[in-house]
C-alpha cells in the first residue's frame, strides 16, 4: 500500500509515439521516441518487443507516460520515463485516451 502523498508524486502525461524501433542487440527491447509536450522529444526504452513484432503499429498512438521517473541506462540507451500498459497473462495492450488530446496533457 502507498499513501496519497506517494501517489501524488507521480507525474503521468499523455505522449504521442513518433518513433518505435527494435533494439537489434536485445530480444525484448524497443526504443521509443515520444512527444510529451516538452521542448524536445523523450526517449524511453521498453521491454515490449515480443508483443509488438511490427513496432510501426505503435507510431501515432497516444499513451500515458510516467515522466518524472529517474533516467535509467538500459543496454547503453538512456530511458527517461515509463509507458503504462495494460498487462495480462500472455498479453500487453496500449492504454489510450478515448479521443486525441494534446501531448503533455496530465493524467490524474
């Protein structure tokens, strides 16, 4: 259990995926570039390759992004956040808004 104060520290914003490509040196990793309403695009490395063999289907999708997560280096790539997905036994789905919103819109 976490308290409300811990939950309120999370800054979740909608990002639009502008590039998604499999990292050749890794079986599971995809490098994703997103517009989250900031001056420059944000790079996130995500272990989703098995669920999206054609990473091109991700481009253009709007997804919730935890933007205030510490940077983490993954196989030499800097990852600045985490995309939130719907995860179940044997599946992973993108969580998208019911309609298009401006990149950077807060999720509360």
